C-alpha cells in the first residue's frame, strides 16, 4: 500500500479554474506537448478550421504565413466566424468561439458543419490560451471585425475596423514563451502537413509563406487529383505495374470514402489512412475493412477471370505486397460506431455498401481500370506471386528449379508473354547472390524476405 500523503484534503483543495486558465495549467491535455510538436500543433488547429470551411463547400484558398516577428497568420476565404451577439452568452460569437471551451459549431445536430476534423470544441481556444497574443479578423456582412486577446483574455469587445466585399477569417498569433520550449516555427514541418492536407482535399489551394529575414520562401499546393496524386507522389522513383492509380469514391448519406491504390515492383506495403483529414497512424476498423475487402475481391475476381484456380488463394500479404494504398474517410457526427459498422459490412463484401468495390466491378471495368500494356493488375499480382516463389526457391537451394513448366499454369496470354523476362531477372539476381562474395551462405537457413 502506498504511503499516505500528509496533507489536508477538503473543499478548499478543489480548484475551479476560470476561462482558459486550465488550458494554460495543463497544455499537454490539449496539444499533446509543449515542445516543437506542440508548437506546430497550434498552426494545425487554426488551419483545421479553414479546412472545415472547405469541406463545407465555402473555402477555396488557405494562406499560412510565418511573419517577420515570428508570429503566424492563417487566412481563409470561407464564410467567416459568425459575428452576431450570441443569444445565450450575450457576447459576440467570435469571442464565444475563442474563449468558451464548451462552445463550438461542430457538435452535430443543427450545426454549421456535417463533417469536421475536430469534434471536441477546443481547437482555437487552446491556441488563444497558449499564445502571448492573438488577433482575429473576420470579413463578413460588408465589414471587417477585429478582436485582440492577451494569453486568452479579450482586451476589448469585437469592433468594426473597416469595410470589405470579401468573406473569411484571419487569425494571427504569437506563441507564449512561458509555455513552449521553443517558439520558432520550422518551415519544413509546416510544409509537410499543409502539403498533406492539399492532397486530402482535392482542388483546395494552400499557400505557405515565410517572411522572416534570411528565410524568405513560399510554396503553393493544389492537387485536383487528390489522393490519387498522393499515391503517385509516394511511388516516385518506383517502377509501377500500371501508370495511373486506381481510384474509387463512394457516398452513403453524409459519409464519403475515397481509396487510391497502385502497385510497384517492390515488396513493400504502404498504407496511409485518414479519417476526416486526420492521419490514423495506428490504423483502425476502416483499415482492417480495406484489407479484408481487398483480399476478398481480388481472389474472387481472379477466379471469375480464370486467372486463379479454385484451389488458389492469395493471402492478404500477397495482395498488398508492393502496393501503395491511400484511404480517406469523411464521416458525420454519428460517431465511430457508425464507422465500425460500415467497415464490418465492407469486409463481408455485402452488396450496396459504401465501398461497392467487388469482383463484378473489377471484371466489368478491367479494360478501363486495370489494363496497362495488355497486362492487367491481376496478372501482375499473379506474376509477383510466382516471381517471389522463384526467388525464394532459388535462394534456399542455390539452384534453379528443374522444370519451370508448372509454375506458370493459369496465367493469361499477356502474362505468359512476360514470364521469361521475370525468369531472366530472377536468374540474374540469384547469380549475384551466388557470386564468390556471397559464398558461405547456409543453404538450409530460413530465407530472408526479399527487399
């Protein structure tokens, strides 16, 4: 049993922190850390609000600027934060958004958003609380409104400071050195995330500019192809099995699922998955659903196209080997349980579900989607499997199989034509492995996975 704490514990010890004070007291609860990662998370929180406006169909351009004094400005051409007096709080809605932790427009119901990357209502309030100063300008109703905060405390009420015929929101903030280990923004760190967001939100233009002395530079990102171009970016430098990534997009209610995939000559599997623009680095049910569905439909399609025999079965590792996959799901406030149900249904391959990616689609559309230089995707997968078996076999016994005639049974004519080239490549690789420099290898050892 732990030693007793010798201290008084009564009503007086229960603290009530007003306003945004609790965010400053425990910043790690809201932005994960106060190091460099947490610093850049501030920018992400502000940018996410602009992205939400893009997802709602109102914003087409987001500008992020690191100013000469080290502050950061995020500008969008969305609708602008509402400026009217809030009916319950009796202060401007702008001030509510920046100071009331229990307030937000993304809790569902009759809100201004159906899809959002943030659902907790904190967002810019944490940025406000953890900044030495913050200025917000809203262009709306023919006017420019402005309010200033110092460490989360409003210095005056929202005021009209000019006229305009535009709409949008501009937020400028200077991180608080009392909170963060460093307050120096890194351009390349911001660039990685903003470029990623541009891929995930096709057609949205995002501009990053650094105005600090000696560091001046600017980049603009806009990808009409969305995650298809992300897959191509990832596969740069690799020899792909077909030129254009396959792309699927389906809608079910307020839920949207996008999938882009492309195979290359490597043995690596790369999966990037996102939910409402958030990188789900630990996977999730949506990723498991994709894996199961992909394995099922490729096996089913292979048999329907007479590429695979009834006794053949490609495993999940087989069908993902050499593949680059990007999955982006946008879902409404029904919550994660709704997403889980969809994924379980997808994995089962039931008709009429969100993916609608099944063997019938592959058979029907194979000429348009899969055929590249007369070798379709399924042939390429079959060839990759056979090629792997040959490399594995020759690496173990140190010699070629006595007879290759049984290795290529079931291949299409196009794949048959390509077969000798695969064998030649395998022979050359094995010859290199059996060179004098490779002598002494234990032929009975468990072979390493080809790299």
